[in-house]
C-alpha cells in the first residue's frame, strides 16, 4: 500500500488586529475583490513572505464587527483580550498595592485564588475564565512589573515615628558626654568551623556540607576608638535547659 507524500510545510501568516481591520476596509473599498485578491493585497501591503490563506482572510472579514469595537492596544496585538481582562487586572493591581501598604506578604497562589474570587464577583462564566496558572501569573507580573522580593529584618513591626523621637533624645543625651566616655556594643555570629563555599581546584571542587556550628561574639569600644574592650565569647551550655523543669549547670 503506497502512502501519499507528506504535504509541504507552509509557514502561516500572522497579522495584528489592526491589519485585519485594514483588510476589512479594503473589502469595503473593492466589493468585488475575491479572497485571493485580498490575500495578494495583504502580502504586498504588510510584506508577508507567503500570502495569507483564504481561511485567514475569511476569519478576518467575519470578525469585522468585533475589530471595530476593539481598543487601540488590542488592535496592535495578534490575539484579542476579553473585555473583562482589563477589569480583572485593575482589581488585582489594587489588591497587590493594598496588601503592600498593609504589610501583608503575598504569594502567587494567594493572587491566583484572589483572581478566582474577582471573576466570580464580575459574574464571568467559568467557561470564559483564563487559565489561572503559572503562565498567567508570570504574564501578569511582566505586564505590571511585579517582582518577588524577599523581606529582610523586622522593620515592618517598628513604629518609625517613635524611633525617630528616641534617636533624637539619645543624641541630645550623648552630646553631654565626651566621646571617650560613650561606648557602643554589638554582637555577631562566628562560624568557627565552617568551610568556604568554593575551592581553588584543577578539575572539580569538593562537595562539603556547610557546618552551622557557631558562637556569639560581643564587641565593645568607645566612640573615639581609644578604648577597645577584649572580645566577649558567648559559647554553648554544657547541659542546655531544653525542658522547663530541668536545671542547667551553667
């Protein structure tokens, strides 16, 4: 049984909604123009490599009423966006800004769940919903410049106005003393048996587990730097008090 040869590959011509609207205008100007003639005109007008197919021209002419109601940004795209999409985006942007002002951390799953609630409030049929997943969330981030950022510290729980008042009061108090009598102490962690994360090597670096054993160091000196106190090492207890009723030796 002989099989028919495969059909030659034909690259499709994709045009924007604005170009499709111009094809509709061309049809109104030349009422006797056939699909083949409209395809040749579109190829010369928009510099298409292959001319659009008759099916593509037919779909453009059938969607003329929708194209005339489309917005300017929608006409510049190849795919039309539903009418509720802009309202949904506005609701989600307001939700992100409100959560940011209230100090509420958001994740992608939380935003997707909120989008489903917004679509229900907008009375959008579930069959018309966008596919709310990672791709939708990533495109939403790209459209509005939303990025994932890790929160550092706990400054969101601090009353900044009260802090500024206390700092000003502390500075007025420090000004009454000499710099040699003003001391400052801070603590830091010292990972004394940790290995470097990388290694100088010829072929491959050894894979070693990072040891998290640490001791706490306290450093203290005066404001003029003339008196640097010895380092204070805060180690670990020999018998940690891991239960409330257990007595510790240290």
